[in-house]
C-alpha cells in the first residue's frame, strides 16, 4: 500500500503547476482563489489540480462553505523522505565502496616506477648486472 501512496505522491508532483502550488502552500494555507492568482487557468482547472493533490494526500481542505483554506500535509513528505533516504543510503554505500577501491588502486600506484610506467623490481642478488 505504501508504494501505491508513494506513486500517487510522485505522480501528483510530476506536474509543475502542482509542484508550484505545493511550494506556495509551504509558506502557509491559501484558498483555491489565492492559489489560482498567478495562473492563466480557470478556477475549475485549479480545483482539478487540488483534487489530484488531495487524492495523493499532499493537501487537505476542510468541509464547509467556500472559501476553504487548502493545507499542506507533512505526512506525504515523510513518506517520500523515507523512500528517498533509503535509496540515498544505498547509493552512498556504493560510493564509499568505490572510494575504497580507488584508494586501494592509488596505493598500488604509489609502488610503481613512474619513469617506465611499470612497478619497480628489485634486482636479484644472485644475478650479476649486465656489463
């Protein structure tokens, strides 16, 4: 069920107008008319956007007469945050492993004879040097 709710949240936020409405609501509650002000769309279109946000659990509007304030719901962000953080930790673990491998390679490179590009080999004591 959490995946379905998460899918709804991400789908709702896929639209730039709805993301902007959410950003505006992060400053405080607003009515549908107030949310509609900066857009060139009908109030009916704004209500359709609000319905998608409501269905995703991102906003709520109390029942009652108009104008009703639209309120941003933090729980939906908690759901996204949990999902994002789980994947962020996995990616960071991958990068830490990569960093460890690169550090190991760098340590190995420190043992190379950089003049010839090959590791320096100690001369064997029982082989005389060429005259």
